């Protein structure tokens, strides 16, 4: 008998038409997002004469970080010409407390809503959800009046409060959904063991919430760091975030347009969210998936 | 003095009553098992005792103290959950000591109690492991240990063994019984496994739709079930029931196209004498049916055909047909019976159970 029959057929080819299609699509998407980044980086490393040649995609002949240094320390952001480093620190000072407090608020809300089902919890949750869908431009004016009345308009505290308020619905939703995937018996066991509201929160629930907290940090850091409008309106002149200063550099109307400096300033501004994504991308996907399974 | 006393308890979930006017007294040191099918409210009752659910009406007393509105921690109870509910991020030792640490017990006392519990439950070697690194049986031991270290008066178990395989379940069952004999605490144990209930309990409360059907010793429940539900619930395979009527101490079961079954019940201990003809259900356990060749002198016997045989090691369950319905008979394996053969079976009416068809109560 001829041994020409392989029991389970030939090994399936890995490269089917569908596969090629998928890879093609992925490659296109990657290029779509990578090309502007590439252009920005090479432009920021070129000198002005080279840029004027207009060859957008060419690699720099003589790469130099001069434009980066200038963007950081000397570029004019309106009246002063100290670069965007002041804005960078302003952004840090705004972002850190805003992220920390908005996440804490969201986690506590979500915890109270999913484990301590108090009377009216569902209504509170519905209102919060509604809040997530209100376009924030609508409430800016009343918010300005409110902060002015309590004397916090144009202060660091004011802008942090604003970020907390706008972050609360989505943070609450995120944490509530994650918590409802934790076993309820765990919470009951802790109550029988005598732990109170805060002890259960800090000792039982939060240690189990690392993935969702990472997601929250990413969402909030990028959101708040990239914010322009709220910073411009509420932060006050001394606390203007980096994005506002970047805008000032880019839209300066006198002198030559220094494209390399603009590009460098933009890159500097984008570095923080970029770094956060690169460092924690794995957790990001995991946490989103974990929260999505049960809601 | 009652260890746990439940008085006129009502519980509703969004207007849906789950427990209604429930009364239950549990003696000090008693092992009480709550037995019932899925969804009958066993866990709900246990959660009420623990204080994890707010009751709608009624009172709960523990150790002669009204604890209806007290927090779980103030009720002197420990609870073991079906899913173990160990804190995943803590080692076994930290799991055991969590309750004590929260309470602010001093370090030496904690160490002493943890060591003691670990010794009793034989988990000393596991103290530094995380729950994920334990087997199911070990996790369950840790869960019991968590209640043990707190030195409570009442232990509440919610189906603690139902996630384990049959062998381990049997082993841990004995360990829990041993633990109870040693500690002499009050234990309330929820299960839907009747073997667990019969082997562990001092008393069993059989529940159906949030109502306790019968509360008595395992022996009582098995030998004199109060009503049709209890009779059918306990025993495996479950009791055989014949629907018929009774007049002048004679039970008759008629069915068109079949021979009448007539059983003389003059030896049956009726609760009260029946004056008129009553519609009745007669029950007999498969293990109380006998093969008549062996023991000729039986008040009732009938010839039947063997349908199916289920060998179960030491015993065999024989299914046969009578008046077009299927019934079971439990025999020792030595009786070699063939499918399709005709056998004569019978029983002593003293061992039968009679229930009123309308009220389903025992007669
Ligand atoms: N949180 C809740 N909201 C509404 N109804 C509930 C809730 N918890 C339980 N129930 C209902 O109450 C009834 C009793 O539930 P319970 O959990 O006490 O059953 P059980 O006897 O423990 O069942 P099992 O053996 O499956 O654990 C069920 O009909 C259930 O649907
Ligand atoms: Mg249950």
C-alpha cells in the first residue's frame, strides 16, 4: 500500500488571503499614523535652510537638537521668550494632583455604588452616566461663575477641581464595572471579619484593582495633559499648561515661522502621553478587557 | 437558652418575598443543617443571620441578644462561603489574621490563635502561600480557619463543600464533624446534598420556597417525613409513590387497563382513624421493598417485570413497572436479577408513608 495519504492532511498554510488582507490593513493603519510622526521628527532635527528646500520626507543632512533646545528654553510664548519649559512644569503641577484625585474619587464612587448598594444608588449612577454624555462646553460658563464666586477661578486648585469634576463620570463608570466583576462574597467575608468601609476599600478592594487603576492613570494622564481649553480658561495666567504655550509658539505672528522649533515643541509636549502608552500598553488592553467583560 | 433564635422573619427582594414569617430556634452547640433545593432561600436565611442582608420584618437573636440591626462583626459569628472568598492578595497567614488585625488584637495573641487554628486544620505548612497556590480542599480549610481564629459562638457555612470533588467532600465532611465535636460551637450549615445533611446534622431543617417544611433529627426526617415534599426530597433514588384512595384500612390504586393494586393498611400507624373514603398517596422507599422469594410472609406482594438495572457497587437499583409507572427497588448485589425477568416484590405497610392527596400532609 502506498504511503501517500497523510493522516490529517498537509499542514495548513499560514498565509491565506484573509491573513494577507489583515496584515495589509494593519500595515496601512500603522503607516497612516507613523508618517506624520516621522515628518515631525525629521523636521525638528533639520535647520531652517534645509526645511525651505521643501523635501518633507528626506532625512536631515546634519541632524541637530538646536531646535529642541530652543523650543524648550528660548522660544517666545507670547510676551516672554523662555521656551515651553515653564508650561511643562505647569502641566506637571496640574496633571499630577488632577489624576490622583480624580482616580481616587472615581474609585470611591465605584466602590460605594457596586458594594454598598445604598438607597438610590441606581439613580446616582444614572445621573453620573448622564454626566459623561454632557458636552463640557455647555457647562463651562456656569462653572466659571461658580468658581469665581468661591474665589477659585484662575487658580491651581480651581483647575484641579474642574478636571476632577469632568473626570468623575468616566472614572466612576470604569471602576464600578471593574468592581462588579470582583466576587461579592469577598466583600461579605471582609464585613464578617469586621472591616469597615475604608478598611475594605484600602485593604481588600484596591489591592485587587491594579489593572483598572493603570487604565485610569493612562486615560486621565493623557486626557488632562492634552487638555487645552479647560487649562486656558480655568488655570489662570501663572498656571497655563504646556498645550496653551505650544499653541502660542505655533501661532506666533511675527518673524519667520520656525517649523523645526514648532515641531520640536510639539514633540516635547507629546512626550508624556507617548511615554505612558509605551510603558503601560500591555496593562491598558488587559484592564479595558477586564472591565468590558462584565458590566 | 437558644444560641440562635429567628422570630417571624420576613425578607423581600424588591417586593418579592423570599422568606415569610420564618421561625427557627437553634440550641447551643447544635449542628443544624438547612437543606433544600436551589433557590429556596437557604443562603438568604444564612445571610440574614450573618447580618449581610437587612431583614424586612422580624427579629434575629444570637445568644439571647437581639442583633437584628447589628453589624456582622458584632454578632459573634463566623462565616464560610461556597467560593471560599479568600483574600487573593494575602498569604494564608494574613487571611487568617485579617479579622483580628482589623479588630486591633495584639500581635502575640494573633500569632497564638493563628498557630492554633493552623494546627487544628493541618495547614501549618501552607501559612506563607497565597490562595492561588492552594488546592480546593486546602482553600476550604483556610476559609474555615478564618472563622476559627475569631473564636466565635456561631459558625455559618454556606455550601462549603459543593465546589469539591466527591472524595474530598467526603473527607472534609468528616473533618467538619470532628471539628464540631471538638469545639462544641453552634453550627448552621447550608447544603443541598442530603448525604451531607443526614451525616452531619443534629437536626435538619428542610426548606421549600422559603418555608421550613420539617425541622427534626435526621432519623425522624427519614422515617417519618411530615409531608409529601420531605418524603420525596430525602432518599436516593427517591421514594416510590402510588396515587389511590383508602377506605376501611384498605388502599386501592386503580388504573384503566391495569390490574388494581390493593394494599391492606391495617398495620399502618395512622395518626388518626379515618372515617370516610380518602384520596391518598402511598409512599414506600426503594430500600424497604423486598423480593418475596426470600421472605414469604409479607402482607403485600405483587408480580412485576424488571425494566432497568443500575449496579452501584454494594447495591443494585432495580427499576420495574407497575400500572404503567416506573418504580425503584434497592437490593444487595448478591441478588442476581436479569432485565426482563419477572419478580415478586412486596413490603410491610408499617414501613410505608401515607399522605393526604389534597393537603400533602402525613396521615
Ligand atoms: N440579590 C437578590 N435580588 C433579588 N432576588 C434574589 C437576590 N438574591 C437571591 N434572590 C432570590 O431569592 C431566592 C433565594 O435565593 P438563595 O440564594 O437564598 O437560594 P439558595 O437556597 O441559597 O439556593 P442555592 O442552593 O442555589 O444557593 C431565589 O429565588 C433568588 O432568585
Ligand atoms: Mg445558596
